[in-house]
């Protein structure tokens, strides 16, 4: 069986890993000369955003013998919304991942476990997908973007986000992350700060409904508003294009990770969903399982988390600040963040009623 994977990010490499286990050596097309992102990035995942299991890393190891090592656990989260400040402490609230081509990145960990025919510096344009579909028994789209889904008229909704990250100097607790929700500079999204080590951190601004030209103004406004005096060593910009799809399989085409709409548009968490969607796509190709059915629960829960974004768009800052205060109430924050007995998709389901009112 001949299988092609377009994209060598997390979801594409996870798919290749599972295909190897099932006896298939795939061909991977990557538009860059390296795997994953062009630069080292840092991402996080919070346990309260788990969508299919309470401990996905243990799940991957137990069910698929896939061992993934995060940079470090998250033991402290500080959130700001308006003049509200909420801090949550716990032994394991989530984890931080290093992304990109670095030797200890998530992509590198997966790459080292994969046996594939790699075709670097090959940009697969939507216009030639049909030719690739004829050559291969199955084609997995793991591009991290919406170009190919749009080509096949599969987009149910599209989201374009301008992102700027900056590497800053300072004194940081390596296991503490920060977020600023719904601000005048991020519109309906947020800012997060993730430590690289005790002396450096990456602060990232995500803003929707703006153009790339407006990003510089928003960034400067954030620096002034939050009185960030840390030395900024470098910055880099990125335009995120994602959304939700009408369907995730079209004949022998399988859409996984962000290309499959498996990144939530509220906090932008998609690492874990990308990995499991790649695994499920491999199972569907080789074992003939129902891929759409395999990921449907995750998609439904992403839709519920989407209600947070809808509420942010509909409400004023005071309402959003009020909600942050409720979620951060001592008893509630323990249930949500420390024990993860209530997930954000549960709350998102309740928010749906507020949006309709």
C-alpha cells in the first residue's frame, strides 16, 4: 500500500509512526528543508482542555507504545482579565512542549521514531492534489493550513489569526505560565507567556480580525499596557489559518491536525488532537476503521469550546472578566485545573445557552 503524507509537523509524523506500526512506510512531502516549524517555538497543553482522555501522554504510551517527553510540567498558571488576576497552583496542570527542528523538540522526538521516504523542499499545491491521489492509495493532509480543504470546498468556517512571538529576558519560574484574556490588543483572543528557562521566556500575542500590518501596532500596545520592560531579544510573526471542516475524509484524502480543524479556536490547543488524529487516520487507511467516527467526539467537544470564543465576541470586557473570576473561584479552580473533573468543553456546553439568549 502506498500512502503519502503532506506535511512533517506533529500530526503528519504521528500518522507516519502509526503507519510504520501497521507495516507501511509512507512518503512524506515537506515544503521546507527541515521537519516542522522553521524556528524553535514553545507550546503548552492544559489538562482541563483534554478532549478524549484524562492523560493523553500515558494513553499514547500504553495504547501505541508512543513515548513523548514534554519539556516540563506546568505547576502554576496566572491569568489576567481586566483587573482580575487568578493564580492556580498544582503538581501537574499540564505541560510545555518545545516545537520546531531542535534536537529535543516534539517534532524531533517523533521524527526519530519514524521510517519514511522524506521529500524535502517540495511544496504540494492544491492544484496537483488530484494527481497525487491517483499515484497513492491514500493521501493524508497534514499541512497545518486551510489551502487544501478550501480547494475542495470543505471549509465550514475559517479563522485567520495574526501571531507575534518575542523572546524576552528576565527572571521566570520555569513551570509557571501566564495568560491575558480578551484585551484591547488581542481582540477576542489572548496573550501567553511560556518560560524557556529561568532567564528567558517567549511571550506570544494572538489577535483576530486584524491585518498583518496592524500587528505591529497591537504588539506595541500590549508592551505599553502591560508595562513589559524586559529586553526583547528577537521577534517573529506568523499567520495562522484554520477553521472547521464539513468533513475530514474525502475519498482517499484524510485531513488531520490543524488542516482537519482539530485545533480549538479559543486557546489554540491542537498538539494532542493533532497526534491522535494522525493515529486514527493511519488506522482508517490500513485497518479500514471509520476515520470520521473516530474523531467525531473530539470535533464535537472542539465545537463546545468554540462557544467561549462566541461569548467573547458577543460580550463586553466586564462579562468576560466576570466569567474569569467565576472559573478562578478557589473551589471551582481546583475542580477544573487541578483535578480536571470538569473540562472546558463541559463549560462550553453550558455557555451555549448564554449565547442564544
